[in-house]
C-alpha cells in the first residue's frame, strides 16, 4: 500500500492526472499494489481564492506520504514566478529532490521532427541538478543612485556591495542573480548519473556546462565531474558546452546515453529533448530524492487554453506514474506502464491529437489502462 500525494493543479492538470491515476490503479490491480490517494487543492485557483500558495502544513502532510504526483501548475491570471517559486520549486527544495530525471525516448510510431532519426537513435537520460545554480533565488532589483557608470557598478558587484539607497529614479535600475554550485551538490548528482548509467547499461556520461565563460561555478562543476568519473573507469566521459549540446541533440542524438547538467541548462535542453522525443505531451520527469520523498510530473505546463476540452495528451503524466513506481521499487509495474504505452502507440488506434490522432484525453488513458490489464 502506497500513500501518494496528488496535486492536480491548474489548466489541463486535473484531466491528465485522472488518466495517470487510472493507469496506476490498473497496474496496481494486476500487480497487487494498492494506492491511497491524498488530494491537495493547491495551484492557481486555490491561490486566487485564498491568497495561499503552498503552506508548510501542506508540505508536512505530504511528508506523511511515500511520493507526490503532480499535474501542472500555472495560470495567466497569476504573475509569473509566484506558483513556480512558491509551489513547484518550494516542493523540490523542501524535499531536497536534487535529481531531475528526464528520460528522452522516442517510441515507435511517434513522429519525430528530426529527419532520418528513429527510436534507435533517441534513447537517453538527462539528469538535471535540481536544487542549485541560478535556481537558488539569490538576486535583486534596485535603483542605483550611487554609481556613475556601468564600470563602477561592476566594480561594486564584484565586491558584493549591494547596500545601495533606493531612489525614485528608474533610469539606473540594476538587477542581478547569483548562481551557486557546491562541491557536495555536484558530487551527488554526478554520482546519481553514473549509477544510473550502470543500472541502465549505458556506457557514456556527458557533462554539460559553460565553463568557458562562467568559469567559477562551472569550473567547480568540471573539477567535481573529473573526480567522480575516476570512480567509474568503465564509463566513458566527456564535457559538452551547453550551446554545442543543443546542436548535437539535433544532429547526433544517438551519441547520448546519460547527460548530467546544472539546473538551468537542464531546464532548457530538456524542452529540446522533449521535442525530439515527439513533443511535450510525451515527456515525463521525476524530481527525485533517493533517500526521501520524490515528486513525479509531466514536464509540460498547464496549457490553460485546452482546459476541460478533453484534448490534452495524458501520456507524459502516465509515464511519470511509471517513473514513480520505479522509484518506489516496483520495477515490474513500472515496466508494464511503459510497455502498455508503447503498445497503444504502436497499434495507432487511440492516439492523442499531438501525435496525429483524434482520441480524447480520457480515451488515451482508458486504452493504456486496458492494455495494462491485457499484458
Ligand atoms: C520545468 C519548469 C520549471 C523549471 C518552472 C515551471 C519552475 O520549466 O520543470 O522544467 O524551470 O524547472
Ligand atoms: Mn522547463
């Protein structure tokens, strides 16, 4: 019996979550796993009604469950940054979900925008660090009445002297944001990446950075990667600059096996990864704390304009449910979800709109749940 926190969220969130749960229930029936779903109302609607985003009491309640299943959050009526930082990032940080695991797999029958590439070419993992880098939230905006030139500002920025008086004059507004990389934070994510490579039979780990420009943070990142790599002599390693890796994802995706990346570059390259695996509708992600409580979600957003229309693709959420089972140690059940999804796509009778079909959100969930029971 697993207690699971469920945060359906906004937009298409509740619809795709229903299908994710439908498929988990089906695989639970087959494999003898029971779930106790604990629903949380948090998201844009709740925030607009109550002014509350995600209080600590909710996190404490989630702490009593084994895992968290999240639909999507976000709404055009809420200013950017509020739900992102106070809900999604708050959960990732509170539970120290330092791994953002994003498999990039193209399944047979899914249209790929890359010419001449098929499922045999696109099958790798992005392991995104999930708690550091430019996501730590250190930054500010202020009006600067003290400096006479950008050079003076830079000099003070280097000295980290931010005690500037606020004036009404916006002409000299300045903003800064600090990225933080730690040795421990890098080490644990890189070890996870190498262990994943071993577990999944992959023989290359690629580290992403921009160490040619952001020399402090990614210089440390590189040093740690070299050290961690020494512990895995059977696994090939390499560095890729982030700009170059976007090119290689398109040109030679078959090269990649496990990619380990700092937080912000990981955010960017996994949207590209989602496109080469057939689109955002198919891309699941896990926010994992291997020793704690993890959270699983589709990597796409809440798509408010499709809300309630039964057109959204639930596959990313269904696959995220599979990643959750894998993390809970239910490998057989996890494999069944992936297998059933692959079969339904291959048969091509119940395809969602984003991959060329006309089936509704609930039909796709139904078909995959039915397939699970037939496997
Ligand atoms: C993602 C999202 C989030 C991120 C946002 C919504 C905070 O884009 O999960 O990729 O930047 O990590
Ligand atoms: Mn993103």
